[in-house]
C-alpha cells in the first residue's frame, strides 16, 4: 500500500506518533509519504527515515482565503505520491486533507486521527463544531486517541469511529547508579539535599497543562486542611521540577504567580528545566510525578511515567482516567486543594509511594508499544482497501 501521513506543526506527541508509524509501517514493506511543515521535519527527522519520502507544506493555523491555494497544493502532493490512503493527524491537517481528497481525480481512502478536543467558545466554538462535524461525516474512518474523542465523533455522525492508542516510545531502564547521579546533579544545581522529595512534571509550559493549578497547590501545602493528611508524619523538604519547552508568555505568567506567592508564603522551591532529552532519568530520579492538564487524550509523558514506575498524581480528564486506572491518584480538574492533599500524603508516606510505583510499573508493562500500534494500524489500512491492493 501507498500511505501518506499529513500533519501540521508539532513538537510533541503528534509528531512523535507519526514518526513511529512511518518508521514501522515502512519497515513492514509499505510505501510511506509524509506531508507537513519543514520545521516539523527538522524537529523529528521524517525525511531521514528509511523508505519514507517527505514533502514540505506549511499548514498554517486559522482558516482563511489562503486555504484554497493550500488545498490545491496538498491535492497535487497527494497525487504525486499516488496514495491509496491519506492519514491526517489533527483538526487542521484533517480539514485541509478532507477538502483536498474530495476534489482529487483519484480519491484515496481518508483516515483522520484526532489527538485533541476542540476547546473554543462562542463563535470559535461554533466554527470548531462545524469542522468537527465535517470531518466526522467526511472521513472514511475517524481514529480517536481516547475514547471520549471516539464518542464525540460518533455523536457528530462519523461513518466509522474507533479507538487507537498512541504509544509511548520505548523506555529503557535507568541503572541505580545513574539515578543517584541524576539526583546528585539536580541537587547540586538547585541546592537541595539527598533526602528532599522531588516532585516532577513533564510537559510544555502552555495553557493546557494548567501549571497555575500546581502553583496554587504549593500554596495550600501549609493549610490546616491539607496538613491533617500527614499530621502524624514528618513533612520532608519538597522541590518541584518542570521539564518541557515553554510558551514565553505563559512561562512569564506562571513564574510571576509563583514569585508573588513565594514572597508571602513558605512554599517549596520550583525550577523550570526547559526542554530535556533525559526524561527517563528524571522520572527515575523523582519521587512523585504530577500531571495537572486541563485535558489529555493519552499523554506520552504519562505513559513514560507509568512504564518507569512513578507514583503518579493526575487530573481525571480525557483519556487519563482509563490510562492510569488505580495505578495513581486521580483528582478533579483544577482541584488545587485536592492536588495539595495528594502531594502531602505521598511526600510523607514512602510506603504508599512505593505501592503506587509498583502499580504504575505493572500497568505500564501492559501498554502497547509503537510496533504493536503500527501493526494494528496496518490491519486497519488493509481492511479499508479493495482486496486487489496489497
């Protein structure tokens, strides 16, 4: 089969997912093309994958008059690949791909993968719902990275909607000596000792991640309501580390919020690490893992934390609940008091941390890997194609 992936600008989960699919589906003997922004190729290296052809096309963001030229260009690129299947990832790529495929002389099958929920309000929300409906009814198949996305597509009239997990990249075990070295290096850099409890959050500093909730929770750690959770245990020193790229405006706001709170309250130290390529080592070195997102489909960073065996606290939104199950503490979205209580409980109870870590590792071992997801997807591609196509 000849399969073309279409995606927009990405620096995170979507690009990681597409790269893994392209690599593994190409390795299974199929011809793969990828169409997307040059910057996304620079970040993920699609064009260096064996058996994969890449064509640059800047998807842009909003809908406008320039889309007509974009649709024509994408239709031409899809035709040059002679695609049997076009698999678009995300709302923007899906919208442009749908309009391109509809007007193609030879119409390939169209699959649209949804990785995020529409979050607009007012006029924007109305427009987004219209596009969601168009995609649901126009695609041959809609794939959702979480079951709530699948349910939403079905509500909007999807011809065929199914759940397909987005798998985390392989996580290699971190030797004990490397864990100690990472803790020591972090302690030396940020001035904390070996007994300090490290609270780790991984994810870009952006509105969806809701780091203001984490800051508010730090301010609640001294409240009587929260302190009773650990009243019979010694409260250790805490340090909070956030690893990930940052939207400069959001970073300034979060840092300002923290500094204002720290000026009037005794709260744990907070440090922004920026983008890191040693997340596995950070996971292994940390004592707690916190995810405060407003919504997630199936966060790769959360899967990595499960596989690494972390004591997890996460907001119960989107696909997180089904992903974590009883292998972590789940709290309501934006519940900073609940987050503070959970941090206080785990920070003072190493036995409870170890119990959750063991549950997480057991659950992480059951998650499908990238090759298993690619194999399932090849089966879906084959199902959609006429029998004479191999």
